């Protein structure tokens, strides 16, 4: 049990940090802790449709700038820079080998449950949410990947580390760089977001939010 | 600064709770705390494309069961049951009144920044991510709503409260119930997820996850 005030303080401490202190590095153990909280995230059917690439090589960071207008200052100054990748159709479709292997080898489900769950997953994709093309399936899998994104930023803030989530990039141009320069199979993975970690230089402007009364309805 | 072991313990404590103890209620102050951590979440451009409906009325809960195969036991037993709504095109499109009002009244941006940011948002929708139809725009806005989902489940776990995220529902059938019985304008809001809160009855099976080595690549 953690104190509520301390938790709220961390959520308030978190902001989209525009510029990081280049003299301060996140330690390996803190970065592994942050990634670990990402990995412990839930996802639909528990299929973990994510992969994280931590880009530390300055040349690769520089290349990413070409297609990421929202990331330039963070690529230059962040201690750690993470690409949030999401699995595409060949991995996420209900009849993929990945899904079957995952249920058997990672989730350690018995054969009859694998069959049952596989069939529910097929129905889910075909009817409940209409995930009938690559884009729709990618967007759905991408939603799952925003859960570890949130958790990594939250856990970072809780140990005094700043972060910045980034969608300011051209998806297809960035994915070309991922393919050509980072060796990522972009048939299997798409780029959902980038997220930078480090320590702030400047204090943020005060947080603005709609109030609880405006955002929540009780029925 | 919160202790890393305590934080990790909370992430490990969280699981998709299937059945809640009907004798134990989450207090109003704890529920407000959980919702508050959701509201403090970041979102693309900071536009907070979410609304939360807390459904406590037993008749309304019962109606929701008709279209939500994954929610039945949680609708019956959860202390608090939340619908995660996402803003649709009339609110989220770059030229909407909501966006302009939001930048002025909530974000309190000066007029020249409103113009600049509005124009960046238009470019973002038109080219960077191709958010050119209602479905694509909804899925993008929905991704943002998974950030407060994650944060609410995390903050709940940190104070010993269990949760269950739910996508096991038929979206269009559920939205019809939202419209007919809960008075929600489904032209403006779509249903992204449900999430239940309460206290566990049973201990979960051990958590399974791919390892850090499998999920993270350093470059």
C-alpha cells in the first residue's frame, strides 16, 4: 500500500518534458525498472502486442529526426529514447503462429483452453470490434501498447524521472528508417509512439485539466 | 520518490480480477483518487478525448450484460463499474468547436498559439497518421484513452484495489444501450473499454510475461 498523496504527487510531477539535462543519465537499473513496469502491463487477451527499441546510438537518433518533427529536441537531449512498436497482422491475426505459440509457451495454457480462447479471439476480431483489415487490427493492438506507455511514464515519475510521449512523427517515413537503419521487420511491427526519458532542465507550466465533475458522470 | 520495490509490487499485484467481493465497497474517496489519476494522464496535443461513466445502478448494469460477454461477472460483483468513452469526429476533428474552445478555455493558450497548434493538429490528422475517416480518428483518440485506463488500474493496485479491464463487448450493441438507456450522445462519444474496480475474492494464477530480454532491443 502506497500513500495516496505520494501517488498523486507523482502523477502531478509527470509532464511532457520538452528538454532534458544532457549531463544527467538514467541509470541502467532505473531504466530496467521502468521497462519492467511496462512489461507487467495488461493487454487484451494478454497477448502483449508490443516491442520496445531503446535507441542510444547518436547516429541512429539523428536519422530518426528526419521524420519526427515532435522528437528533435528529445532525440538530442534525452537520456534514453524508446520506440514503442506494435505487432501487425501477421502476428496479431487470430490464426497466426505467434498467437498459438504465445498461448502455449508464454501463457502455458492447456490445449483445450488454447482452442477455446483462440476461437473467442477469432469471434472478437470478426464481429465484436470489426478488426477486419490491417489498419484496424494495428490500431487495436496499438491501443494495448498505450498501457505500457502510461505505466512506464508513471513509474518513471514515481522515482523522479521525467518523460515525454511523442506522436509527432510521420508514421510511414519513420517506419522506412526503422526498416533501413534499425533492421526492424516492418511487416511484423509498426511504430505507435516514441517516448523519451531523462531529467528536466526547466520547470513545466502549471498542469491544466478539465475537472473531475466535467469528466465523470455517475449513473 | 517512491520505493522501486513497492512500485513493482503494485504492478505485480494488479491482475485482471474476474470476480469481486460483493461485501467490500471501494470508498468514495478512493474512487475519486483513482479517477483523479486517470484525469491527470497525458494525451496527444493534451486534448483529453475521454469521458468516464461510473455505472452503479443495478438495472443499468443488468442491461449492459446483454452486449458484454466479457463483463457479466464484473457487472454483478464489482464495487464500481466504469465505461471508458472516447470522443468521436464531431469533437476531435481539427476544425471542431470543442478543440478551439479547449485550447482557449482549458489549456488557456494565447490566440497566436491556438492558431499555430490548430494548424499543426490539422497537418497531423491529414498526413502524419492519416486520420481521415471517423473510424481512424476514433481509434487514434481511443489510444489516448488507454493511458488513463492504465493509470487508473495502476493507482488502484497501489492502494490495494483490484480492477479488470474489459474489451469483451459488442461495440455497436453496447453503444445502442448507452444511447437508449444511459442518455449518452453516441454521435459524440464511442465506447472504448469498460473497467471494473473492487476487491478480489480469489488469488490469481501466477502472472506470465515474456522476459525483458525478449521484449526490449537496445540499439
